[in-house]
C-alpha cells in the first residue's frame, strides 16, 4: 500500500539471513567462538598475498640486518606454536614512521619501524606480532567481509521496504539504520576481534617462551604514545588502552601458567 512499509523484502531478507548465517558457520581456533565466513582459506590467502605484494612494492623494505632477522625469528617462534592452518609465512620489516604492524591472510606479516620504540624490547615486539598473527589465524578479515555483505543486503532490503514512503521518512529511516549498523554491529564486532586477537596473541607469546607480562606494559606505552587523540571507545574500531590492560590482567594467570608449562626452567 502506498505510503507504507513493504514487509515482503524484509521477510525475504530474514529468510536469506537465516540460510546464509547457518550455512557459513566456522569456529575460531583456541577460543571456539562461532563466526560467519563465506570464503575458503585458499581464496582468503590469495587476497592476502595480492595485497601483501602491492604493499611491499610501494614500501621501503628492510631486507637484511639484525632488526629484519629479529622480526623473522620472533615471527617464526610465534607461528610455530600457533594453530597454523598451513600458511606460507613471510615476515617483513618496513622502514616507515607509522606505528603499525599487520598480518594478512595466509601469514604475510609486516612490522613498521615506527612501532619499534613503542615495542621497546623483544617481549613487546612478540606481543605485537602475536596479536597480528592471531587476527590471520582467527580469520577476522574474512569474517568482517561476510558481516559487511550481510549489512549491505539488509540495507538494500530496507531500501525496497520503505520505497513507497515519504522521501523524508525514507531518509530518516535509512539514516537511522546506517548509524545503527555502524555503531551497533560493525564497531562492536571490530572491538571484539581486537580483544580476541589480544587473548590469542597473549597465549601464543606464552607458548613461545616470551614474557606475557610485557603485553599490558606495551599498552601503557601505546596509551602514552597516542595521548588523547582519537575517538572514544564507543566510536572506535579498537578497545581503549585501559580496557586492553584490564583484559590482559584478567588473562595473565592463565598465560603465566602456560608459559611455565611450555618453558620449564625459564
């Protein structure tokens, strides 16, 4: 009926959502959390390799020297004790002031020299690399892609459902849905991914005989380095440094026990 919301597009989207969600379920290694992933590891790794090559082609890669060797050695120690799904691991050091590091799908790891002063030592660097390696093993990138796809389909269905309504009403409803999707779905999921990678990375560093107690110290330094810059946690893709430190403190007894079992005499 003209001027009213159409229900059929919403019903069809609900049916599609149920089918899509339950037919593309995976479990995150270590945590066992159910996640939505709709591409194979091979497809994901191919995308990661393509992006990695593009980044290295346009970056100043440090290929030799003690720092490059340190990045490689720490990465190998961590990936060896992870739930490695058969990645072709590669570790690069990039000369850049960026305070950043990443691990792309397929095990392509890069650390920017700008983050080394914040890492401060090998244990801090292991905490950073363990976190990034955990993102790839947990398939967070593929999960975000699937979430964004569902959000796009939902937005399209909502657009059709309100197409007979007054234009001002349409804009108000679509605007509210956009804000709700961003702040109610995507950002919380992103923060959850960061916390999950923090936990998994902490356990990896403990298994690899690094000192997990450096992780909260690292985030104290991260907090000081960032100061008051950036949005509040509610508006951010990442938990605040304070939240992360509290989480590390909660997980630390488990990590220290794992380290004691994995590294007797250390």
